[in-house]
């Protein structure tokens, strides 16, 4: 009888253990199913958002190409069936276009080109935004010119192959125009911190003039060499008015643009386009590119990525 009771007790214990194993496996399987479903749902949301953003971007590129310009805006009237707003400012302001998707367009004539001629504007941008001294600004600019030229002769404050080798860098000047803006951080005189402060105000696209109507405040200060009081006058004037010529600009700032060959007080045909998605009152940058709307025999526009 004792043997039978022990045997029954063992069977009961084994049954309980077996049930516990089954329950554990079931709980684990249920957890895995929930995790995979959650990941699948998240992936679906991401894919839906990617599709939606790409759709908006493609529509925007078409509309920008077909749009009409004034000094401060682009009118995307061809897209009145696509977007909630068809008049988009060209100074990088966020504009709601569809659901929670926002579009910003920045005219490159409102920025400082690294491939342009305005040496003093680049220097003043470094001095104003990064607290560089005149000497520090000269070091960067001369080093930048040494980086892109094809010889090995150092400018007065520049840096060629010998400087980078002597200071332990495992690279040397490209001797060719830079291909992306972050490349600036490799050049003597440019720090990562300074680059982050100026990257939104510079472009690799060549300016075809200057447009104060679309320029951010730091660019206005650097190009025109003006202070806060003059900038405030420009900002207040642009709320309801447009700067068409040097007379208006001089009345506001006491400065004029030296008009060389190019287009002044008017947008270029090259725009930096950004797509933002708004979530929980936060704007997340989702896409960024440059569109050159000047078509040719083979394509209606050119897409550039300068980052």
C-alpha cells in the first residue's frame, strides 16, 4: 500500500510539473505572439508613414517645378488638390501641407554659399555664431581654400598636406570641391560645435545673387554686416512688405548690396526642401534634399544631397 501511495504521489507531482511546463510555454508563446504583433504593427506604421512622406515629397517636387515665384514665396497653385496650403514662404518656415506633415522650403539665395565669392560673409558668420576671432576666421577660410584647390602651396593662414600629416590626421586635403557639408569638420579651423551652429546658414549650391527677403537673421547679419537693431527693422518690414531694391534696403539698414552678375532681391531656382512629421507637438525631420529646378534636355530638375 505504501508503494502505491508513493507511486500516485510521483504521478501527481509529474503531472503538476508537466502542467507547469505547458503553462510556461503557453505564456511564453503568448508573449512572443504579442511582441511579433506589436513589431508588425510598428513596422506597418513606419511603412505607411514612409509611403505618405514620399508621396508628399514627390508631389512637392512636381509642384515646386510647376510653381510660380515672387520675392518671398512660391505659389503651388498646381497642387491645390494635394496640399492644404499652396503658398509656401521661401525662408524655411514650416507650413502644414497634409495631415501631420509639414513642408519647409529655403531659397539658396537667402544663404551663404561655400562656392561663392563672399569671403567676408563667411568670416562674419563664424565670428557671430561661433565667437571666432578675426584670426580664427582667417585660418578656417584659408584652410578651406587650400582644401579645395589643386596645389600643395599653403596660403598665409592655410593648411595643406604637411599640416594634416604633422598633426597626426589620417587624411589630407581633397584638392577638389567638397562633396558634402560635414566634410567641413575635417578642415583646419572648423570644430564640430561651430559646424552645428552654422550648417543651416550655408550651402554648397552656388548663389546667383542675394535675397534678403528669404535670408535667416544670422545670414542677414553676416552678408550685410548689420546689428540687431537693423535686423529688427528688416523683420518688421518683411511682415507686410517686400524688399525689391537697394533703396528700400538702405532705408532699413544703411547698407546696400553690390550688384554683380546675378539675381538680387529675388529667389534663385535652387531650393532646400525639408519634410517634417509632427508627433506630440514635436517636429521630426524626415526628408531633406536640394532641388535645382533648372531643367535640361534630359531631365526637368536635379536632386542634390549636400549633407
